[in-house]
């Protein structure tokens, strides 16, 4: 009966026993461990003769045997070997392996960081340049408007008519009856307007209206007055005028008779004229003085008259060079000199030095006038 007895099987616990781990330091050792493990107990044990029979056979001949892989759940010994990447072998034995490994790990991140930093720097520079150009253009625009709306900011925040204005007019007519020689009386710009759409005779007056208080009559209140009007706290001064007119802190008078509100002022000054022709036989340069010339201005506060500015295409920016916002209503300006003694008185001049008095001018009666008449409307 011993002939049919199966070869004794090892206890189940023995099959599950994990061989002692073998740690090989070389790939050849790993392969040897794998071969030994796959062979189980080895060929010698597997082909050993049974103690109970003279016949030897392999246990593999007795039907199918479950694979060892299905019975053993523990990974082979070589799997427990600690895995080291090639990078570690590259850094093995190097005292500076730590810094090298960190540098290698961060190399890609460092490149991205440099690219991002460069992009941010370019954006900052572009913003700075754009901001500088924008501010430069804005400053230029402000400077151009400084003599206009910027300089007359009082008009937007203060009561009208406080502020700075350009009075756009044209020379409408010239009278020379106060002198025996018409060449001695001249009016800027030395040509008269030729029609409503003509720029001939264009004359610009840049004036500033100020007041120490806000208590003054204007078109907002428009109180009625007599024809002589009433004095106000408003004063007017010239600024950057092409005329040699000493206009400074002249008091404005308010008049509102017949529902026609307006400011007026006048003062006397010596008008200086360079004659258009020679007055002496030696053709010497001469200068004439009209010492009792009156400068009279009327600033209307409404368009009670038909306003006709000289030239429909004229704009503040095109013609009012360095000027202020245009006075919005009608304006009339006159220079008047009556005839009489020493009207005018003329002298020869050499290099700007006054010389001998010019003789031969005949005195005119006091009712004869010389005048320069400027308006921005048709009379």
C-alpha cells in the first residue's frame, strides 16, 4: 500500500513562509535570486527518491498542480530591493549631490520664472512709456488750452463776467479829421474790414475782468439804470495785446437803459503813431503823439444787436493766438482824438532818439475828430 501513497506534502504554513530576503547589489545577483525563487526547493529535492518506494517520479506527473504564484501572495525577494533611479547613481559618491539634485529638479522652474519675470518687466516698461507719452500729450494740450478755457477757469466756477476773454473785432472805419496831414493818424492793423466774411482789419483785444467781491450787476441780475449808469467793483486790464495801450485796472460802469445791459469804460492816454509817409524834406523818420486820445469800450451783456464776427470760419484756436475764450456778446471799441493845439505833435527820430520838432502841421478845430472804430457787429 505504500506504493500508492503520495509523497508527503509540506505543511501549508511552510508553503507560505517567505524566504529570507536577499539583497543583491548587482543586477546579476537579482537574476540569480529570481531563478532560485522560481525553482522552489530545487531539482535535487524535487527528484529525490521516496523513502517508501523504489520508483522515483516527479510530483508534476500527478495531475495539474496549482502554480506557486496563486499560493504565494508575498512578492519575490528581489521586489523588496530598494529601487534607485539612474540620477542617484549619477550623483552617488559626490559630496555635492544634494545641491546638484535640487538644481536639477528646479532647472525647468527657474527657466519659467525667468521668462515670466522678463514678460512682467516688458509690461512695466511699456506701461511706463505709454504713461509718459500720454502725460506729455496731455500737458501739451493743457498748455494750448491754458490761455483759453484753463486760464479762464473763473468763468466756470465764478460769476460772469469774471475771467479772461479775447474780444474779436475788426477795424470798421477810420477818421483823420483832427490833423492836417492824414498820414499822422493810423489805426492798427492798418486795413479795414471789407465785409462780414472778411478777415481784413481783424483786431484782437485780450483783457482780464476781475473784482474783489461777487457783489456787482451782471446780465444775471440786470438791474435798470439811467443812461449814465452806475459804478461797479469790476476792473479790466490788458494782457498780451498787440496795441501799446496802457489798460490796467480800469473800473467798469454798468448801464442798463432801454433793456440793453452793458459795461463801459474810458481813459485818456498818449497815442503814438509812426506816419505812413515822410513829414520832412530830408525824409527823416518821425513819430507823432496824440496826447489827449480817449480809449472807449462798450462790452454788451446780450446780443441785442446783430452779432457778425469777422469771418465765419474764424475760430479761437486758429486766429486767437495765445488768446482766451471769445467774449460771447457784442463789443465796440473806439480810439478818439479831437483837434486842437498840439494835435498832433511830431518829432524827428534817429535810432529811437527824439530830435527836432516837425513844423508845418496846421491846428484843427476842437470839433474835428480822428478815430479808430472796432466792432464785432454791423452797425
